[in-house]
C-alpha cells in the first residue's frame, strides 16, 4: 500500500531512493546512546540499519497530499543530474522519480503547492530540472513554500557558515534560486496556513528555518516532521541529534515539543527519511517516547 486516507486527505508515498547513506550510527547520531542500537536491533534491521555493515539505511521520498482539491508535494528529494561535489552519494543521480510521480497520477502541471520543510540538499532537488543547460521549475503552476529563515541562511550571498561545511554547495543556485526568480516562491515566517487542515509551523534547530506541517482532518491528525527524525531511535531517545543539526540544543527541544504534541493528539509522525512503514504513532514513555504502531505503508523491499 502506497496511499492512506487521513480524514478527507489522501497521502501517497513516492520513493526516490532507499538504501545506505555511508554512515554508521556513531557518525550519523554521535550523541545517541550506543546501547540503544543494540537494544532495538530487531526493530531497526533491515529497514533502518544494515546488520552486516552497520551502515544506516535511509529513504528519500516525497509525500503527496491531495487536500481540498489541491495537489501538494512535501519535500522534493535529491533530483537528477545535479553536481554535488561534497555529497557524492547524491551527485548526478539518475532515478525514475518523475515516472513514479506520474504513476501516482501527478503530471507536472497538476501540482499546486510544493512544501520544502527546509532547504537541505535532499529536500529541494526536484524543485527544478535541467532543460538544456538551464535549471527551471519542475512544476510550472505550483507555489513553492519555503521558510524565509532557511532561504536567508542558505543564500550564499549572506555568507553563513554551516555544520555541513560545503555539503550543501550548489543547492541554492540550482534548486532554490531558479524557482524564486520565476516568481513561484512564498517565503513564510513563523507559520503559514495552507488550507483549513494543513498548517506550516516553524520548528528550528536542525536548520534555522526547519518546519513541520500539521494535518487535521476529521478525527485524524498527522505531523510531517522533515529531518526532526532520521531514525526510530530518535523517537525512543529524543535527545539524540543527527550530525547535521545546526543548533543541537534547539533541535532537541523542538523534537521533544513536536513528539509531545503528536503523542497528546494521537497524531501520525511522518518523517522525511524513514524506510520501513514510513511513519509511526507515538506515546509518552516517562521522559521519553515509545512507538505505539506503524503506518500501513508497505516497506521498501529492495534498495536503490
């Protein structure tokens, strides 16, 4: 199953990549308790961790929402043919993502809204495609919603330094600026209401402009958390950051706040990069959280 229904909204999972990201837990999550990976090994292997190599597995995927007659994409992955000299695992990708999007019933011109939860390399790639020698917006009729704080932080003209070093090099130039020049962006601050049931909220820490998208429809609730979580271990050990968090203390506080809201509102937590069933229901467990159940999405059965 690739599509579920939440109230009056349908949610479809569209894959770009699933497999290793060339990092062990100790590298990817340097402050996570080592015992957690062994304690929860049965849950993590193979969807989230390779048992032999101990390399973390990750999914790159787009969440497709159909809400109030509009087609909405949440995060747009890595993209094809993009030069990523300091992130070789994502450099010059050549996937069939657009074909998979078409199989989900979406033509380029059908997309009304693109949500970039933040502006990292693996969340904005399909904002644009290469037309001859020029990067142009992939979705010509879409409004691209980008957090202004991230737009300013990643704009190379502003000279900000990142924990990624040069890891996000070229991303603003080929995946953000062309859309902005085309007049298709809305740079929002603090919060942004998309429709009656979909609302963007600032959730900083991972990046200055990181955001979450909350869904409220009928009795159903969900929260799309971007890179607030890369692994189920971060639900069970919510103080565990990834190595990519710009403000570690703020990232921990934001993660706890959002997971608390999800637990108290019985909301499905939908991260950007989980393989397996892709999303989870969480409950409070003392000062931490536990996984109550998984979404009914079918796990990815092969890498690539």
